C-alpha cells in the first residue's frame, strides 16, 4: 500500500513490491469443497496474463466496457484487476448488449451472447479446469490465458479519473475505488497490514466488492472469499476462522 496509489492496479503493484509471498486471496467454494490460496505474486501473475489477453487477444482499449457476468470468485477478482491494469471499465453484472466485451460464467452464457464483441467463458470449476465443450460463441479462458505473458505493460498510462468499475448502477473512477476502499477498511475491521477478512458477500454490490477484494488490498491485508458459505455449519465456520487466522468477517 502506498499513499500515491490511485488505481486498483496501483494497489496491486505496491503489494507486489512490499511482500509478494503473503496470501492475498484465499477462496472457498463450499458447494464443491474447493480451496485455493493465492499469494500476492501468484495473483499478480494471473492478473498480468489476463491483462495481456484483454489488451492483446481481445483488443480491448481504455474506456471500453467489459461486462463481468461472474459471481464472487477468485477469477472474478483477477478480472477486476486486469481491467484496471488495461484501463477498461469492469461492469459487474452489466448489460452484455451494451458492453464491448463480455466475460461470463455458468448460468450466464445465454445472456452474454447479447454482446457483439469478444466473449470469454470461465468454467469456474475447481483448479480452473477447461470446458469439456466450450459454450458456443465463446473462447475458453482456461485455454487462452496460460500462454499469455507473465509481465504486462499497458499501451498507455491509465487515467485514475476515468471510469473503472460499475456496480449496482454506480460508476466509480479508479481513484474513487481506492479512496472508498481505504475509507471502508476500518469499518470492516481491517486495521492495516496483515489483517485478514472473511467475506461471504456477493460481488453485485459495492459492499461485496470492497470487502471481497478492494479494502483488504488497499490496506495490505488479505481476504478469505467464501462462496456458498450457507452450506457450512457454525462449528465448521468457527474452525475455518481459526485455521485461516481471520481477524474480521463480512457476511
């Protein structure tokens, strides 16, 4: 974290420079039993590859809109930071028909076909598995992203005052995302570096995006992102909170 950071991508670069080995996103899907832990370095590598896919293969340009038809998931978090890196607008749950490109997960492929631009499908299966049969009209993220470069260089500087995220109808610039995330941190129990927040909130509101990614990133903390947490009993949840060294929760 750095006082001069003005975009979410800046926050990630600062985290990478400060402590690349620490956990950043730990993801649970309690419907499948999946657990994935990504350090800052591993997460940043996924972001770089995805940003290269976005800028290079999809030819996305700053100011264009990418409809993210995805749930709260570690790969969604990657796409949010990749969009910030390129300077495109991440429209969370947005109208595919009004978007320049679409990234969709299971249950959203039909809706995503309304986009006339490039379309990318995510299986969201454990271990990021490929599709056995790719949805018609889409490229398979798990096929396209591994061959992308590990270092990303934007074609031009990203303007922190340009739109960066749209969620629940509210449009935020990169600078506003950073400012709001920092302001949210104390109320979420994120006291600073090393704080660890368990979030079961969806990504379809600012509160979910902040708790599930931006606020922990803004203060040098980390998130335990839980999907389908309602399938876990209170005893199992208490054990998770203890084993993951969680210091605060957002449910």
